[in-house]
């Protein structure tokens, strides 16, 4: 089963992600996860324990670069 995500990173997001990633890869991937979880108003309804579980599930290695390379 494939779930289509509403979040599609634009060039500005990718630039910001890259800047954060150079300083702190874990923070960049946490930022990515929160953006993926956010609703249309940019709000995330969760708690720290759930975020920790989602981080373990979403990323094989939380310090690894997680944005897919695209030609767009």
C-alpha cells in the first residue's frame, strides 16, 4: 500500500533543510518529519514520544541525508 504525502518540498525548503543538515543532521531530519506531519495550517498534533517513534520508523539512520534527489 502506497500512501501519497501532501508535503512536497520546494526549492526554499530544500535550501533551508540543506543549511540545517550541514550543522545538525538530526535536527534537519526532525524538521523534515515535522513538515511531513503538519496539516494545511502548519500545525502538528503529537507528543515527544510519538515523534521519537516516528523518527525510528521514518529514518533508517536519522543522521543520513533524507531528501530524495529530483530533477525539478
